[in-house]
């Protein structure tokens, strides 16, 4: 299974944009890039996913590099409620297993 | 509620006791997953059900772990003769489709502490 590399932790000021990077240099053509986040004492929550093109939804944007070896989750205006561990996960098309890493712990400063 | 629910939320067991953890998936979701999350780590896959069929149990760490979903809805994860290394948060997730390739929706987890 292809792996991802994320920074252990990041900090952001409230109401500023946050760019969370993820490296996945061994990604294959059928791997989708998924992002989940886990708030304290909760289960992981789906954020966004994509294959090749950039994606936007109400929670965030996903920017995927042209060679697909890296991606960035963008929170446009961080709030205190966005403080969580963010996981970047690759999932091969047609498979069901998520292989989580240790994620990035995002701290949002008031 | 519309989400995945799990009970109990917290469980303390003495070493050697058996425990049973319950998961109520989102109504109509065909696929159900169990994960184990150790402190400071990401969740790790344990097992996968499609309706009542357990199609993948490759992640179960030992034969002390057993999961069932007899009617294709509620699922129970049972751990026999608990050991301290079983202490973790046990997460349940469900997804709509047959192949389990849809987005997975997670419950809040059960925190198991084995003394």
C-alpha cells in the first residue's frame, strides 16, 4: 500500500488560511487521495477526496500536484473548531481499506 | 440520530475478562468496519462486513478477537481474556455501498482500558 508523509504538527491563527501538506511519492494511478480529520474524543470525519483535479467542498479545498506526488488540504479560514488531527490517506480504487498514518495535529490559536 | 453510534463509550475491564462492544451503523449502510486506535496513533483496520458476511478479518490481532453482524445491521466486537495491550479506542465505521468503497462514516468509538 502506498504511504503518505505528513508533518507531525502545525499551528495557525484563527481566521487565517491553513495549508496542510501531504507527500505521497509512491502513489499509483488508481489511488484516490482522501482526507479525514479527528476532533478530540471523536471518530474520524470525512473532509474531502480527489484523484487528479483540485476539489472544493463546503469544508475545504484539495490541491493536487500535477505529478500527484503531493497534495495540500486548504482550510480557507481556520476556526478554533478546526483544531484536530488531519489524516491524508491513499485508497486504491475498488478497495475499502483506509491505511491511516499518524496525521498532522493542527493547533488553532485565538 | 443519523450517525454511527457505539456503546459503551468507555469500558474498564480487568485483565482476563471478556468484553463486548456494540456498533449501530447508519441505517441502510451495507458495509461495516472495525478499527483499533492506540494512543497517539491513527486507526488500524480490524475487520470488514458486507451485510452479515465477514469478508475480511485480516486485521484482527489474535483469535481472542471476534466480530459478528448476524442480521446485517448491528455489529458486536468481542474480546476474550482481555490483556493490557488491548487497551485502545475501538472505532466502528459504515458505508453505503456493497464494495465498501464509498465514504466511511465513523462512530465516536469505545475507549477500552484493561487494568
